[in-house]
C-alpha cells in the first residue's frame, strides 16, 4: 500500500491524505473543510477504484467555486496514479 498526500486548491479543505493498494483507494482523510460531509465522502469511497471515484466526483463544483472537495479528491487520485506509474 502506498500513502499519498495532496494539497488542495480552491476549497475549504487544505489537504487530502489517502492510501492506494494498486487502483483501490483506502483511508481517505481531509484536513479542514466540512467535517461531516468529508467523513461521509471518505466512507463512501473506501475500497473503490480510482476510476470509480473520479467518474462520480470529477467536475463537481461547490457554490460559485470552480471546484469542490470531491473534485479535488478526483485530482488527488489522478496525481497519485501518475506518481505511482512514475516509480
């Protein structure tokens, strides 16, 4: 299992921490943001694949912002996949 951290941009949350087991995502944690909603997202995505998650949350906006914590999770997963393949 590989641990990955991603600094978010444009959201109330500041950091996303997660573990990858191949393409499966585990232990997603957000630092900052709406605690209950982000705990729910973390619980709902536990064990899903990168593609399953990004298909669901990529492009979601929060109010007038061009992104959201879900969209930032999709970006974090893409970056994690890219970092994993570069090794």
